């Protein structure tokens, strides 16, 4: 029997400004299996970014239940949640979130500083992650010397360096041209197909979502549909030069 890594039941998130309540998520329920590639779609204001923050343990739900790897997230302490985010979860954001005036290697090593990986292993692990996204030749370059697509590939390498179980990607192609976006999605798809990483992708682009196996659609904070992709797009064998 396949194990669920994410189990969500009646998840709700509401924001209060002291007078009114704004409901961002209203009773969402679904599971994600280990090794699955799921895209979450929806129009602006549908709740998809709120859901990503909850699933990525960056925020807490107002009510409902969320289990990660079989354990209720409410049972974790603050320190345990931080360790979970560092060891088991990798994040890739639309805006890259790389450190300025630092090299590719230094950017990718950053999560290891907060991990229990011995320091003498940092360079080797970071170098491997960089080579895995096809940027070994750019390892000593600064982010200002990289294209948008290369910056996103550095962000993916940084997400991979602690060998997490789940990668959350928030609009990873949103700031890229179509060619660079295709390269990034090929890498993400290979992480799922070849390394068995669980991928949770937020996107508004149908062409990006079609790299996944399953599409969850949100509307007005509610789950509108949950469907398997009939024909998954193939990864591009020429993504690394």
C-alpha cells in the first residue's frame, strides 16, 4: 500500500484585521502520496499560495488537520518544525530568493549551515547538487552574472542540497521565458521520475501543470476539482548542455 506523505482534512485558514474575517481556505481535504507530482492551480485569490504556505509549514491553519509523514503537524515543537523544513522540505520560489554578492556554491551551501551535515561535507554535497542541475561550469559565478533560468536552477540545487523528501515549487517558471521555463520544468520532472521526490507545484500555467501527474484546482478557497493528468508532458532530454 502506498504511503501518504501529506494528509489534509477540512483545512481552513482565515485572516482577521480586528473587524472582519477573510477566509483564504475553506475546508480543503486531500492526500498526496510519497513520490507523487501534484500541481495546484487556481485564479488569483483562490487560496493556492496560502495552501502552499500551510503545506510547507511556513504558516499554521486556523482549523482542520494536517499530517506530514504520518504525524500531525500540531504535535511538533517550533524547533522540530524548523528541523523538518530544513531536512525534509525544499522550497523553490518564483523570485529565486538567492543571496546577492555570493557565488553559486555559497548560495547552495546555505541550507547546510542549519543542518546536522558535517561541515567538511558541505562543498561536496553542494557541488553535486549544482552539477545535477547542469551548472557545474557556473559554480564560482555570482547571481548577477546568471540568467533568470540559471538563477532558478541554482534555487533548485539549493532546495536539493539537504536531500528533502518533498519539494514545494511556487510558480517556478513565472519569471522565465518559455525556453528557460521548459528547462526548469524538465529538471523538476526528472527529480520526480528519477529520484522519487514528491513535488507540489503551484502554477497558473496549464502547460506547466501538465508536467505533473495530478492537478488540484482551487476556487474561492475551496477544492474545485482533483484529477489525474491523462497525458503527462515528457521531460526534455536536452536540458543540460
